[in-house]
């Protein structure tokens, strides 16, 4: 006899592992295929689906599903994939910034004038960082100087990963604004 969605949800809430495993087996492959349409990588897709099932199991006591179980799982995977895409985008932006900073310092060692400019930029960057709001500065420093991952920062500070991402984005926007008048001069020097 096949259980209804509500019966399965109730069983999962009570910690019934066979019910949870049945839902997992029934939906896992199709959810992975769905996630892959967003993430274009099988490993990332599986990771997203596994994270959704893990969250369902860990939060089973407070599980409130008002739509069909299938709809709930697909929406959860959809949201998890979008969060992963946003996270990858932020990581790519940070890598670009890091490459720029490395190139800046490498170029600075090649010419005295560029070295002076790099020192001044470093000083201005430190001043700009000190002007960031306290939480923003703390999160930015943990990410950039302590090389902590967003999840580690979120766990340590008791925040959501989304809050950490937003604070890093805010810090980068403020720093770009603070240093905006300085960047054209750098580009001109490095193009010569």
C-alpha cells in the first residue's frame, strides 16, 4: 500500500527512517536531473539535492509542507541551486579582485613610481576598510584576511550565509566607491 504525501510527511516528522528513505529513493534521481539543468555539473547537482534531503531530515520536527511533497522538494532544490549560483558568482568576483591585487603588487615591485602608488593604495584601502560598518568590516576581514569560508563565518557569528554574502557585497561596493577616484590613475600607469 502506497502512503499519501501527508502520511509520508507525518512519518518523517516522527523520525521514520524507512519513510524518509522511500521518499529519497523515489525523488533523488529526478531531482538531480533537475538540479543539473541549473548547475551544469553532476557533482554540484548531487550535492544540492543531498543538502535538501539533509535539511529535510534535520528539520523534520518542524517540517511544514502545504504543497505536495514533490513540489516542496523541487522548490527546495530550485532555491538551493539559485543560492549556489549566486555563491559561485560572488566567488568569481572575489577571484577577479584577488588577481587584480596580485597583479597590482607584482607590477609595483617592477617600478619605483608604481611601488609608491601601490603603497598609497594599500594605505587608502586600510583606511577605507576601517570606515566600513562594524559587522561589515568584521565579516570582510574574516573572509579576506583570515581566509574563512562564508559558511564558517556564518557559523562563527550565528548568521545566515545570505547575511554573510550580503555584507561582503556591501563591503566591496563601499570599497569600490571609496577607491573609485584612484583606480583610473592605476590603469593609466599600468597601461604605459
